[in-house]
C-alpha cells in the first residue's frame, strides 16, 4: 500500500511490476496461512467474520494476479492495495475471530460452500470497485486534457467500464448461487421460519437487490459511465460499512 502511493505520484507510468511482485509475495503468505488454518480446523476456513473477510481479500488478490499478467492492467494493484490494506486492518478488529460454532442440522459441506461463494462474490464486487475508481481517475484526467490520460499505460476508459460491468455480473452470479445454497442450508434447521427476519438474511437480500439494480441499469437501460462507476463504488462501500454490524446482530450467523 505504501509503495502504491509512489506509483500514484508517478502517474502509473513505470515500476508497477514491483507492486505486482510484492502483492504476489503477500498472496503466498496469505495462502499458506489459510491452508494451515484449514487443516487445523478440518474444514474450509470461512466460518466466521474474520475468516470470511480474509477469504474475500484473498479472492481480490487472486483475481488481480491473473489480470495483472497483462502489463496494461498490472498497475490495477496500485488501486487495489489501499483497499486491501483497509480491509485487512478491519479484519484485525477484536472479536471478529469468534469461536467456531454451528447450528445443529446444518450440513457442514454445504455451509462451507455457501460461505466460500459469498466471499468470492464480495471479492468480485471489491475488484469492480477498484476498476470503477480507475475509471473515474481516467475520466477526470481526460476532462482536464492531461497528457498522462492519453499516453499512460492505463487501459482505455471504455475497457474499464466493460471490466466493471463484467466483474459486477460475475459477483452477482456468485452471490445468487451462494444465497440459494444458504436457503437450502436454512431449510435443514428445526424451525427455519424463526430466522426469516434475521438481520443478515435481510441485509443479504438488500445487497442482492442493489447489485441487481446496477446490472439492470447497465444492460437494460444502457446507463453507464460515471453514474455506473459511482454505483459500483457506493455499493461496495455500503457492503464494507454494514457487513460487520449485520453479522453481530444475526442470531443465525453469530450464535
């Protein structure tokens, strides 16, 4: 994140490969930590808020490392690093790593798949937020007729808009499948109706509707550009600001 500040000052014109390899090194440590934790728990480490947050971070970096193989998109890490740092600091907040408790009757395998898909969806939404920030930066430079907007290695503004849309669509599909599996899990409880108004369930439905609205706005009504980018950023900020609170208030997810 600190090195990214220097890339911002340089206008993303050089040395972005250093940021890429630093993130790659951190990704290796992150992966090793998740594997060790998974073996110690004997299941996928996505069962509490701390683990879900770390898995979402891991997903964002994994997608970036693949996209960053293309030099023209490599400096995406300069935008992603501050976001990842902020999420990482949030994950270290006290009481997020709560003891691993499960509801009787919930299939452990499907519960892990549900949690993993939800974390992957949030990871895709996070990366779409980063791409949207790039879009707004490029648009600002073009409006000011800055030469760096024309000659820099940043991808064309139309391509950035397409990347935001595709990442949002991918995240929405993952979110939909994850919610469907969560509903299947819920049906195995003794009294599933008792959790119909659970804050986390209501919040998840709201997030699903928000991103559905963005997708409909983008492909049905051809609403792109700045408004669409702001929607992608605002939606992910809403997810970040409310994710922890809804978990704490949820009797189902925080027994």
